[in-house]
C-alpha cells in the first residue's frame, strides 16, 4: 500500500512539533555535562559556598550569593508586583467602565513589549535616581537601624533590581489574573450582589477567593519571569561578586544567577571558571523550570474549565 | 446606617485603589517612552543611522552596523523559526489530542518561559564553541539566529496553534466532504482562514525577539563594523544599547539612547499596528 | 477511483435512470425493483463507547430524493455522515457494517475514504463557504485542491455548477466577490454548487434549510427536486413538511434505529408503525 500524503504530513509535523522538546533536551544535557568539572571540583560547596575567585592560583567557586540574590530580588518583585497586578486585574474585570477597559489593558500589555535592555537602560540612567532619592535615602535615614535598610543609598542595588522586576512582571501577572477572574462564573457574583453585598465585598469575599489558586499560579508564573530575567537586572544590580553579593541589605549591590552569567561569562578565561558559569546556568535552569511547571499546572488546571467551550 | 456608610466608603476607596494600581503600572511606561524620546531624539540623523560607531569623545559615530545586524538576525531567525514554529503549531492544533501531542505542547510551553541567558549559554556551547561536540560556527550571525529561534519557535508554535484552533470545524468538514485530503485541507483552507491570526502572532513574536539581548552576548558578540561575513561577529541593536550604556563617555551613552529609540520605535509600532489591525478585523467578523 | 462501480450488464445507464419512474414501484416491505444506489447493511455507529446507530439496513434509490426524518438525537445525521465516511472524522467516532455504493462496500479495508467522498458529496446544516475565497474559487475549490482540474475548463465547470444550483443568474456578475458576501440562502446554494462541481453521484444534505428563511428554503427545496434528475439526493430534515414536499421516499429514525421507510405519500398517510404515526402527528419529538 502506498504511503499517503496525509500520513507523511502527519509524521513530518509530529516530528517538527518535537523541536521544543529537542531544544530542552539539548539544553539540559549540555548544561549538565558542561557543569560536571566544577561539580567534581567543588562538590556540594558549589551550592553552599560564597567565595568566587577565578584566579587560577586560588580557584574557588561558590554560587550561593547569586541564588540568594535571585531569590531576594524576585521576592521584592512579587511583594510589590503581585498586589499591583491584582489591583489592575480586579479593576479591569470587575469595576472599570467598558470604554476604558480595552485601552488600559492594552497599555498594561505594552509594558511587556518593551525590550528588557531598554528597562535596563532606563533603570541605569533614570529610575535608579528616583529610587535613590525618594526611597533609599528616606528609608536609610529613618529606618537605617533595620539591617535591610543599612548601607549607602546609591540606586544600583537589590532594591532597584527588585522594583524593575516588579514592573516587568505586572503584564504577565495581571493578564493571567484577569483571565482567572473572568473564569469565575457569574452566578457567584450575582448571588453575592443579591444578598446586598457591595462591590468591594463581592470581589474580596467571593470572586478573589474563588479564583485564589489561579491567582497564585499567576504569581508563580511572574516569579518564573523574574527569576530568569537577565538584562534589566544586570544593568542595575551593581554586579558584585563573592561575599559582597550576598543580599543582606536592600541598599547593597548584589548579583543574580542570570546577571552573573551575562556580565562575567565572556571574561571566563580557563575551562574551570567557564564550567562554573555553566553550573550557575544549570541552577538557574532547574529553578526556572520547576517554578514554571508548578505555575502551569496551577493556571491551566483552572482555565481548562473555561477552555472546553471551543467546539 | 453608619455601618452602611462605612461599607460604601470602603467601596469607593477600593475603586480609587484600583485606579492607583493602574497609574503606578502605567507611569513607568510613560517615563520610559518619554526618556527614550527626549534623550534619543537629539542623536538622530541620517548619519547616525548609517555610520559605524566611533571610539567616543569627539567621534561618537552611529549605529549603522547595529541596525544592519539586527535586520540580518531577524531575517535569519524568521527563516529558521517561523516554518518550524508554524508547523509545530499546525500539529498541535490539528492532531493535538494524542498523548504525544499533549506532552509536546507542555514542553513547548515550558520552553516559552525559558531564561533567555540559558539559551545563549547553550547555543554558545553547542553551536559557537570550536571544540569537538560543537557545531563550531564561532561568533557569527547564524549562531545568533539559532539562539533567537530557540526563543521564537515556542512562541510562534503557541500562537499558531491558537490561531488555527479558531478556524471553525465546519470549514474543515466542508473541504473533507469534497474529497480533499486532510493535509491539503490544512494547508489550503485552514491556514488561509487562520492567516490573519497567524501573521499577527508571528509579527508579535518577531517584535519580541528583536529586542532580546541576553542570547546574543554569547553568540554574535557584537561588532563595530558592518556585516563582515558569516564567520564573523555581528553587531545588533540590543547589544549596542547594552554595551554603550555601560560606557562612561556621555557621547556613547547618548548613542545608547538613540539606539534605544530606534529599537523601541520598531518594537512598539509593530505591537500597536498589529493590535489595532486585529481589533478592526475582529469588529468586522464579529457580526456573523 | 478505487471504489468500483458494480457492473450490471442487464441494465444500461439510461435504463437505470428511466426505471424507477413509478413512485410506487417499491412495495411496502421495502424491496426494490431497481438496484439501489446506496445501501447500508448492519450499519452501526459509535461515539466512543456510545452506540448511536444500532444496525441500520436501508436502501436508497438512484435519482430520487430520500428524506430521513426523526426527532433530534435519533441518529439521522450520524447515519448520513456514515454514508460518505464523514462520521469517522469526529474524534473517537467509529462505524461498522457495510455501506454499498453501486454494490461496492465503501467500508472495505482497501477503500480510501477520501475517494468515497468525491463520489458522495455533502451539504451541511449551516452554509459554510470558504471565507477567504471568492464565489468562483469556492466552486472550483474541490477540483483545485484534489488536483482534478487538469484537462478541464474550470470556467465552464463553475458556470455549469452554479447554473445547476440555480445561482448563476444571481451571481454571474460578481463571481469575484467573497463567498461569504452573499445572503445565507445564496451561500447554501453556493455550497451545493461547490459539491456539484465535483460531479458526485450522490449528494447528502444535512438539514440544509434549518439556518435559512422561508423564501431561501423554498428555493433550496426546488433545487433538491431538480437535482434528482442528475444525482441521488439524501436529505436529513427535522421538518416533516419539507420531507413531504421534496422527498420521493422517506425513512423514519428513532433512537438510533430505522423504524420505517417507504414512499413518502404512503409513509405519511398510512404509517405501519405506531411510533411513526405518533411522531407524524406531533405527539413527541
């Protein structure tokens, strides 16, 4: 029996559809083998050490500060960005007049279209000074006794990086939260209104609690974005290395895993220090992937219900 | 009724809080656009857009190679990424119920959210490095395009899948009932109906990729000259912005803003045009 | 074409067309004096594990309009979609049994369903012209996309098909307007023309008027009657009056079974089964 065009088309497209899988596999394999030398030399202390010295005479590589830098800046992004995004999502889905809904959601989405390197440029020459003058100096002056606000207000530090990340995750988190809120069945709202609840009460007590797990998923997806974001952070975080990069204060230069690779990898001169950067890349990959898998499971599970309507 | 007054007050407060959130989110966008225009506009001239960058000081030069490099990269990336992405999307939309397709769809979604610096690192190891086990292309346009297409493919696949799924099943059935084969139905009927959505998705994806910087650091490296061949490093707008921004020379910093203005003009105008066009189309077809 | 026409040396093509002129040539038990164009034997259809058709034996005469009626969910559309192997395109759907087209089983293992569909065309409930094509291309689409246009004059075929679909006079000056720009009734006739262009032997119509207004409906009904001169027409309808107006033969389906079939007049006037009578008198459905 001759092979039909349909069969060929099916098989060829199925093979091409595996492109993403192949890229993932290549990445995982390459980073795993590439980081083998550093993991052999440093062992567990690659993850727990804080010293980073590529000088061949005293080579030592500990990646803990960058993991901490990533987690702290991402945490700031979530603390600031998620409430803002949720506010936007609630406003757009529950309160705004229809006429402004489209233009506003559109403006918010444009935030996602701005290239990361332009956020970095703006952060480096503009935003940094706002952060320094209006946030860091007062915080340091009045709350400087708290360790988190110790240091010299300079604007190229953990706080600025975290705030830029907060801005950058807003479009993702707000648009997914909006979809989640839209998926909340209308009878839930009507039921609440019918017993005399105000809009605030309806939203805070019924709608948000109904969409809770989806909103949580949206936040996790935002966290994934923040963890992997490279250029904007690289340009404003101050790029310190070793123990100096440990984010003990918001007003301290630091380093994330992504920014470490972006700012330093080109200068890696010997195989071992290059392997160290690959090791950091592997850590970033594992962290980013696990966050995204969790987020996708949470978001898709919630939105599936709605998506079934397509014929 | 004081309880009612409190409740009403809370409700109003809530409304204004919502507006405050939007203002706080849109403010950075406004500031970015304003600064890029104010700081970038003075640098613009035909000369700036067409000449090579100078060493700084009195000779700042232009961003010609960066513009050229970005165009080359976008072209090569589209050539690699769009066919693979669209074909993946077709498969996911038309044969997407199989367990295999579900797995591929999830992996595609995972790749969409990949840290872009990791993509650059991988392509550097697999494609750029001239050692055994690597393709050994060196810092070159093709290396950069491969890295960028790793980012483009999953986005295009996803938007293509969505656009194709929007095509009513009735049209597939109409074609199949004429005795047209499924592959022919897909390529000639389904794709042509999905075309507008496909083009929209592809343009937005290309706009996104045009601004990517991190994957380029380790793959095209940057260059102060115009295209020198397929085995040589290449300049690119986002790289130019990154490198110039880190300079202490005010003239070179201004060059970064000029390059940023060009990049943001391209990226945002693509976004705006595409979305306005989409809205117009939806308004028309929404009747039937 | 893989589906072989059954050789029947006893009857020429003209005879075959002339033979069944007497509407009452078929007796009440359903046996025929002419070879059926289409014949299902023990046809069962499934959606996943649900059985939608429980073994249908039914013969369809050449050059007649056969109507299939029954309450919604009775399996009449499923039956129709089994006749040109469209049913199996629904994910999870399967069919078993036989459907004989001129005596050849279209469910035989070596038969290519795509080629079956070229001989048995289908018109759907909602008009579904290809929105990105103009009127001309909509009619020519089947020939172009199946590679069958070679050596044929497309202009003639398009004109001919539109004429047979009684649409030519209305659209001859705007053949290059989008297929979706004309009225719903015209769109449905365009879909009929698109089917005719493939020169099928049988045209299946799945509630072709349910989305149309009364005037457009009567035009399509007239058309069905005209078409039987050249084609065998099978129409599924939930509208009993429509069946009475256009069909030579009518079959009544209920809960996935063929309850009764026969010449339309006798089925409507003297149904043999109580179920049929209850349905025809509007007591359920």
